[in-house]
C-alpha cells in the first residue's frame, strides 16, 4: 500500500506481515530505501533498521522514512522505540516527538 504520493517526492509503501514489516521507498533501477519495524506490543512500535543505498545517501531519504514511521505510530496511538542508531539520532533530534518516547526511555 502506498502511503505518500506528494508531488516531486518519492512514494513510500508499507509492507506488513503480522506484527512486523517495512516501509519501502522505491528508487528506480531495482534499488530501494527501507525501514524495518515490529510492534513489540500493541502500544510500542520499534524501528529496527533503516537502509538507504550508498548512491542515494545525503538526500534525507532515511529521515523521511523515519518521519513517516513515527507519524504512523502517533496516529496508531503507539510509543516509539528506535533500536537502529540512525533512527535514534533522527528521533532524538525532534523535540516534537518527545511525547512518543515510552516512559522508561524518557
């Protein structure tokens, strides 16, 4: 399912299998950026991995994936645990996401 088709931006699709899945951004030529996740509990969304091919780095694609995942978690009433170091840096840099940290992680 595609969740974004804003003009001039690459679409982000979600693939889900049970309590885990990934957000995928097709980049052309068979390449894709991805964010892997799992629902640890109904109220906890965990980001486990973010990958952007080296030829596409420096374009904020990884940040966009994290933003989409975090905002989806917010809409679903979930707190966010970013296990991936890249996702953690993006997450911690956003003061407006402080309310999405589980109490034990604040």
